[in-house]
């Protein structure tokens, strides 16, 4: 068995926590403490975040999409595959090192996705992007943590509380969709989405995307 090798570490802004980029052969893992946040072999549910959201806006000729969290680029690459040539995709990543990893040790994983003309990368809190762009997006895809309960950074909770959902709704165009990835169910969050005025569909997906791996949850919340 090839041992894991630590490639780099990165402090999370606004937190005392530290991310670790690990490699074992061609496999990569990003960890926080004892928790594995993502693994390059498990991309199914993050890709589903993009494909499920894209279905909701397929009639939009020139969709503008915001992705919160670059991670290993699973959601971005899936979005590029299903959105047309006229789409614009903004990726907001809080941790600069994650972008550097994408262009450095994980360049083979990302391929040419970061250089696609439809993509712009912003090293900024996605909450700031949401609040600054009223009616700016047809879809907002959030995969910035392990779900609606902040794990990597307590400040992420503000994305999922009543105020954060109100801001997300204001940032969406009519008929827009807020899609949220989670490692597991959260009935309280489902309730908050409904109280915020979204039409909510909760979808269970598997981590590998082929019927295997852990069970994850994606909320598809449509602006009414």
C-alpha cells in the first residue's frame, strides 16, 4: 500500500483551522483534522450539484452561475460539461492555497477547466459575492463546507441562516435556483429554506455517482 504524503497545508481565513493536502500515488485528499473533506476518487455527489441545478435553468440562454467553493473542481467541471458556450461561471474560493493547489500539484485533476473562457475565479468569501450581486445569478451552488452546519469555518453558518438565505434569494434572478451540497440530511435547514420562500426539493445522491459510497444530500431550492 502506498503511504499518504502531506503535500501542503493552508490556514482557513477567519478560523484557527488548517487544511492539509495529501497525496497517495495519483489520489488526492483534502483533510481538516481527522475529517476528509474531499477525495479525488469521490466526485459523484459534487458533480450532481451542478447537473441537478443546470436542469432547473436549461431554458436560460446565457446563464450566470456562482459556485461557492472550488475544492477539487468536481462541481466546476460538471457545470462546464452541461452549460452552453454562452454561460458565465464565477467560482468563489476563500482559501488562496486551494486555487494554487488546483494550478499546481492537482493540475492533472483539473485539466484545462480553470482556463475555460467561461470561468472566472475570485479569491473571496462567497457570502460577499452573494450580497454584492442583487439579481445577478441564475444559479448559486454552495459546497463551501460539510453542509449547512459550519465545520471548516464557523462564519460559513451565515450562508445558511435566515439572513443568508434571504441574501441568496435576492441575488437570484426570477426562477433562479440555490443548490446546496451536504454530507447528510438536515431537516432544520429544509425548514429554513421553505420559510425563506423557496420551493424545495431534497435529493439523495451517492458519493461515487454510481450507486456506491456515502449518502449525501443536495437541496434544490427554486426562487418562487
